[in-house]
C-alpha cells in the first residue's frame, strides 16, 4: 500500500496529513456520538470515507489489516457555524483580507466560492483543534456583504472539499452596517429602509421574469438574482444583529417578506428571548468570549444557556477577529459556554450536530452514525479541558495526524 505524507509548516505547530485508502478503525475510551448516549470503550469503523459501524468494541468485529487509531475521547468533527476563515488570512495584510468589500453597501452578488483560499494556514490551524467543517464567506460590516459557503477543512482543493457553494447571503444591521464619511446607510432606520427597497426590487424582478412574453422579461441582474434566492428561501439571509432593536427590526423584515433567516451574533438575545422563540428562527450566537463594547455591550458568557433554556436552536461560532491570528477556535468558545450554564453535551452539540442541523448538512456530518461522512476528532482527554490536545483529525475518511501545539 502506498501512502503520501504532506507536511504543512505553520508558526507554532506542524501538521502531517497522511492520505490513505485503507480501512480505518478508531477506538475511544469515550465516544461522543451526538446521536445517542455516550459510548464507553467504543469503536468507529470507516470505509471509503464513510462511517460503516459505531458501537462498543466488544460487539464490533475489527477487519483484518485495518489501521487502528486510539484516543481517550472521540467526537464528531467540529463545525464552525460562522467564520471568515479562508477569507480573513493569517498574514493580516490587505492582500489576504477578502472578507469584506466596501465600495457599495449592498453586494449580494459577491460569491464566496470565487474568493475562498483553502490553502491559507488558518484552515489548517483550526483543523488542528478538531474543526472539520466551516460555514465561511463574506463577513459582517456592510448592509449586504456577499454570500457564504460550507466547506470541509481538508483537502485544500475547493471542489473536493465543498459542501454548499451558496449557503446564505450575509447581511448586517446596526452600527456594523453604517457606511463611512456620511454615505448611506448612516443610521439604523436608513439601513432597514435600503434593505427593504432592494427586496422590493427583487420581488418585481422575479415577477417580471415570469412574464410569458420573453421580450418583456428583464435582463439578467446578478444583484437581484441573489436577493431573489433569499426571497424564495433557497439561500437564507444571515443577518448579523447585536442590539435588541436591530434584532426586532430583522424579525419584522423577515415577516414582511416571508424570509428564511438566521440571526447572527445577538448579544441582546436575553432581552428579546420571547420574540426570537416565537419567530422560529435559529441563532448563530456570538463567540462566548467575545469582547463587550458598542453594540455588544450586553453580551454574556451565559447567553448560550439562556437560549438553550428558552428552546431556541443555536450554534456557536468563531466569528470575525481583527487581530492575529484572525480567528477564534470554536472548541474553546464551547468550553467556556459549558462552564457557564450549558452541560458538556449541550456545549458539544452547539459545535457539532446542532450546527449541522441549522446549516442543513446533518445528513452528511455532525454526529457519528453509519452512512455519514467520516469526520472525527480525537483527543487525549476531555476536549473542554485547556490541557487536552487534539491528537488526530479525520476528514471524509482521510487521517490528519496533528502534532501537539
């Protein structure tokens, strides 16, 4: 059997990705399947990139010649529900910062697939902590900044790693949407008015496009086509909102245009829990350890537990960071949430199966079940303990050996 080992040198650590077509057996003293009870002394059989069997070691026949990996704790590969990794690069220089384009306030036609850099070292960096899936793309900071995609953290080749090329359209309400130097939008009311006006244009564009007389149909408009996909729910609006009044404005907008939306950030969520719950919309909650200032002045380490108690579906995210290394790690954010009201299982769910359900990829990943992609994270202890190391990551059946940080 031939194997190829590729070494990625990144400041602070080394990744050695070993590509192999062999059958793989992962044995864990504790197996968090996220599809039922925790399995002690558990095993996962992997074949052709898929999970074939999950169960207790004593009840599973280990194939002869299979590669065996062992760990103290095994979890599904982690999912970052909202990030700009692959766009906001590790160098923190203009040439590797692709997450935001500020020449116009509304640019839904910008496609994440055209700018994603799977070879940026930050992709390898987050994978070294067990992150196997990213929902990433154009970030907050403009009224509509562009589209997002869902991608695996391995391989670097986008076409091979891609799960959804056009997952959502990223929008922002609140101070993050304000333009510079007295340009529009200058305040919250103007931002919502501009967004409503564009959605009305998109409605008209869709109606005219259905005319039986082809000559009366409008010329193609990439801008309005993207908004039309938001109107029909094909490509939900991901609306970054922090203040309670902006959250309510987003909910009114969704009701007016019958939009499918995901609320992002929501620092003030505890102030409007009933309204969010009634809407039925899920939440990508701000990173647990996010800094409190301006629109996020009311954020709390306990917001995740309050959403859980209210029965509001949510997932945790790494979000966008302006400082090097340009990203947070969802494993750490979930660990702190587990210390502030969430149970360990609830915190782990927020970066695995719950994130997968909101992103619509739960049939592929998010839990350890037969038939799903073989995305696993291996640890030498409790994943939420600071001293624990991620000792191995498997993405779609490919083993990535992660050296300690």
